[in-house]
C-alpha cells in the first residue's frame, strides 16, 4: 500500500482575456501550490476491479480518479485492479483544485504501478482531457498559466503563508461563466508586471461571486479587515497573505466560516516520491 499527499492550489490572480470559437475562455493566472493536502492510498488488487473509497458522494464513472485510471489502461504493461482510498482535507467545489489534484496524483502513481512508461509531458497531455487544472498538478510546479490553463511557464515564487476561508456555499462555475457582466476582455500581461505590482491583479469572477453568493461577500469583508482578500479560481474559497502584524489565532477563531492556515510550496511533494 502506498500513501501519497495530493496538494491544493491558489490562483493568485485570474484574468479572462478572450473567448475561443468553441466557447472556451482564454485566461491568465498564477498557480501557487499550498500545503493543504488530501491523502491518497493505492493498493493493488488480485481482481481487475477499480475501487475508490472516501468519495461516496460522487458516482464512480464521474469520479476524476476513476477517469484517470481508465485513460491509462491502453498504456498499461502490468494491468491490475486497484483500491484507492482518499482522505479529503481539501474542501470540494472550493476553487482549490482538489479534484484535479487527485486526478493528477492518480495519473502519476498508476503510471508507475501499471508500468505505462509515459513521461511527464504525456501524462500532462492526458490530464488536460480530464480538466484544465490537471496538468499543473501533474507537473507539480508553480506556474504562470495561459490559454485555457494548459500553457504553463514554471516560475519561482516567494514562500508565503496564507489564511484561507471556505464560505458555506457551493459555487456553480457554469453560472458564473454564463453571466453577461463577466469581464472577458482583460488585456494580456506578463509575469514581470505582476512581480512589480501584484495588487493590480485581481480575479474576474470576484464581483460576480460576491453579488451572487452572500457567504463569499461576508468572508471577503472579514478578511479585508486584515489584508487584501482574494477569490481563488471561481471560488468559493477566499484568501489573504499572512503578515507579521496579523494575529493568526484570533483571525482563525473569529472567522465566520471554516478557516485554514496554509503555507506555499516550492513544488509538489509528489515530485519526490518514487513507487517501487
């Protein structure tokens, strides 16, 4: 049995810069990996069955972990059944990429368990078929993202600590994308511009999330008392950078919803794990 961490991410900003003919949106963002992790256990089975424990609320065929195993099957040299257990610490539907991270972890570990022989670029290409955020977790590195999120430039980011709040609501990404008020024509920019003045970089979904979901607005107002609150992804989670003048314990204690203290990662712990 193999036990593996599957980390979450923050979008330090998220701009929509255009829209493709197929309806997909062009974006720019920074993916920052954080030390809030799910834990995944992989165990070979004598049968050909794929079992997934810990996500009973998701139908097996719709589960990204299951889909990741199926997409690898044609490449398997030593195919076996698998029992995959997941200990969820990353809240679902929160903009933290938990499902995408779980799928990426599955791709990387099962690639080794089944002797698929795929390299990291091939795994990232397969991951893109599962979701736009999957490749970043396959590579396990912080990145400047463009396109629909698949064009990645790996970057070094300063190590920081963040306070993350999870409002008690589930945001519909489809609903946010369908809003006419969504800004879809932000001018493209460069990482060096972000480095000079990160405060100029926001999240295109933030005003909509705040107006449609009062819980998000409440969480952002709370964090705005201490720093600059930001939305990650399409939400619902919001975050702010922890600074020396903040009282972390008090902020967490008085939070209007579930609160986390997290640290940034230079890279995913998955990058240092070799399956034997």
